C-alpha cells in the first residue's frame, strides 16, 4: 500500500511504472493548498511490525545528498486480544484511520487471511515505544479534537511532562526545509505550544525564545549539490524577507557530524540548554500554519491543511524502553551507547546531543541523540543572506552553475 500526495503527470507516470502488487492511495485533502507530507513505513513481519518515521521522500537525491532523519522501532504481536491501547498505539491508529485507505486482504504466516486497515495495527504491543507520535491531519478541529493534532497535540503532551529546572525559559530551535507565510501572532502561538511543560518545582517552564536554523545562500552555493540543493529548500522571497524574522535566523553548522555541505531536508524542533535537551521532535512538519495548524474562533478551533507525522523523544518515554525486541533478529536485547537499555528502568533519563561532554552518574542515564547541527546555533552575521529559491544568483556554485537552473527532482515523465 503506497499512500502518497502526488498528482497530475507524476501520478500517471507512477501508475504506469508501479509493480502490479502496489495499491496506490491519495488521502483526501479537504482544505485548499494542503498536501500529504508524512514520510513513514509500516513493515509487517512474522514476528511483529517495524514502524519507521523519516524525513526523506522516496527519491535518490533525498537519501544520497541531503541531511535527513530516521527513527525506527520494532513491536511484537500482542499475546492477547487487543485491549485498551497505550498513548503511542492510540495516536497511531487514530492517524491511520484519518487516511481512509481502501482495505485489502493479505495472507500472513500462521494467521491466514487478514484484512489490513487501521484497526489491524492494534494487534501489536507498543508498550515499550520510546517516542510519542505528533501528527497533523487536515480539517477544522474543535472540541475533543482540538488537542489531538498539530501544535496543540505537542502542547498537550508537553503539558503532562516535568523537566529539569535548567530548562526554565531555555531557548527553542526550529529547523526545517520550507518556510511558510508567517506572522508574529502565529509565531507566539507556536512558541506557546513548544514552551509547554513544567519544571521540577511545579512551575511552568515559561516561554522560550525561538531560533530558526536556515541555510544561507552561501551554504547552498557551496553544498554537495550546489544551487540544485535549493530546489528542496522551497521558500519564496515574500516569506523569507519578512522583517520580524531577522531576529530568529541562525546558521546551519554541522561540522561535528560532517554534514555542513549536505543541505538539510531533515525537520527538527527542540528545547535545549547547552548540549542537554528537554525534548526533541523529528518530523515531516516544516515551519508553516499548513503543517502545524493555526488557532481560530477565539482559540476554539484549529485549522490544519496537511498530513504530517513526527516522533517526540521525551526522557520519560525512553525510560520505559527495556525490551530490545527486533522483527529480524532472534538475539537478546539491543545495546545503546550507554549500556543496557533495561538499566534505564531504574535510572532517571536525560537527553543530550553528541557533543555532550558530561558523565553519567548513579542517579541518571544520558541518551545521546544524533542531532546533526551544532548547539547553540550561531546567529546570522550582517553578511549572511537567508536562502530563497526565487532570487537570482549570479555567483557560480561549485559546479560552475548560476541560479535559477532547471533540475528534475523526480522521475522523468516518459
């Protein structure tokens, strides 16, 4: 089952070239200018299901030339009939239900013929999930659904969490590859959701100051793809040049991971203090109202245009991870950089970047996340110009090209 957002010529090409056993489905988009933008895979094995949430489209340049993110975890079949699900299960099934794909029948080993629909995914045990799902689905969400999707979902999950006091009023990072048409009111709305949660002393963490990591023109010109990389950083000048954004711009710097020249298609949002992270979100959502939603009608309604999917890393979620289950291996529990995952059941858990230099103590366990860029981000200098794909650039790139130039990102329309 291939769930996609393609249209017109590209879709016709895909239909002609697809394998015979592919089922194609384009989810309904009830509000104009919306897209199906989620990137995920759900792979069913005899031993369980592998859930993968990532940021790359299924095209060569995305996987070969750009900075991307991918999270994966395997979950076993439930030993008993599906009952009340955990947060991850309920969020997953709710999201898949909104896609309304046509049911299809498959024959599975030891199970016989099974109808594949959203409810099918209740058959797996997600109790050891190390993340929470943060999804967006298009629509006008009110009542109980107001806090089910988009930035209001993130707000509701963070409001249930307690973080170290050091994250009080600590900064936020927004890092993404497409900039929507924004205004200051909405930026405050989003920051309110991103700043949710409580400190150990029971007081709110307080509003964090956002920083926007965005490639400069020089970054794109000198990248692995030269100006061609700008095709996948699609933001018009009218969005990039809004005056109030100037105070947010920060550089894409990724020397410690060797990705300075691999332009970011990854999308991440986080709250940090030094190299420590309160939480970390890997998502398909760019910085736009279409992706995150915008409150309307005196904050009683959330309007979202697009489908998005992300995974939220929280210390409290990772602490529960002790099974090390794999769909493709009969081995014992897997290990991470800090020893047995089961150890964290008894320890307090903290998140940090790869550049964290501290040492774990008896009271806490530190999980290192491969954040590709450097923290704290370096603000733009007066010479730095944010990339916009509808400017003209006459200085030649690493391939001797100027911009604009025509690059075919997808397959040829033969």
